[in-house]
């Protein structure tokens, strides 16, 4: 299932929410209609949370089945039970965790500037191999792509060799595309898991067909 929605009247819904196959987190400020969209499409428990009193949940968080990572010193309200996940508060000069890490249960790509110590902590928390690289020449890899346990959509600057590498590394189907009427920042424009996909309201029918094809 794929559906258009917005969060706080913004079509860049990935800034305000993060999801996996068992749970989704969204800003405390989201209205009940938006929460209902998330519940119906993603078919998971949707929890309203705040991180350091911020609404930018998707920007500050990454997770897979094994772990969850947030910036060091974060005060989190509403997180609840995480079914045994490892939790890491990552101490690094890079603190927009959701923008700078993209992961599933097979691997993680991280911003090139993460320290060696941070890379090891990310690997241990998420339980996957971790590499430093770009996606389509974008350093903020979490904003350059959207990844689930079923598929991955990346920005259109990603070439064929890189697409093949991503398929092998993450063990999923991978295509390039845009959302929100041409935005290359698909990670900021989409929230998805293996059960459903939410896109910003500016996303065109052609974009939705491509997104649905690779993620649903």
C-alpha cells in the first residue's frame, strides 16, 4: 500500500518520522489523522516521541531490527519498549544521525566523516557490516535514499555500477527515482517499511508508481 500524507503541513515527511517493520516513531506534534495514516499504511504501532524537544525525529534517528541510534546525550520522550534492540547514543561531531546513516538488517552506509570509533559502535549496535561512502555523490546518505527490508530507492544521480553495489550490499531490489515533484532527497520525502509506503503530498503519480514498484 502506498499513500500520500504530510506531517506538520510538510511534504518532507521523512524529516519527522522513522519506521521499521515492527514500529514507527513520529513527532509528538503530529495530528491524529497523520498518525492514522501511518498506522493503516505501515501496519505497526505508531509512537509519538520527541528527541531533545525536537520534532525532527527522522533526522536524528536510524534503526533496524537489531538496534537504534540517536545523538549522544539525547533526552527521548515516548520511546517505549524496543523488543531487545541495542540502543546507542552516538558521540561524534556528526549528530544528524538519520541524515548520515542508512541501514537495514544486511548492512549500513555511513557518512564519510564518522570516526573509526563511531563506525565500530554503529556496526556493533546495528549488527551489520558498515562502510563509508556516498549515494549518488550525496554525503548525507540517509537523505539520499530510503531503505527497507524489501527494497531501496535512491536519488537519480546514482549510476548503474553503484546501483548494482547497493543491491549486493543490502540484499534488496534497488532503483533510482525522485519524490515530492522531483526532489532528489527521497529519504526526506518518504517513510516506509516492508508493509507500506508513505510519500509527501507533492509526489506525482509517475513517481508513486516507481516508488511503489521497488518498495512495496
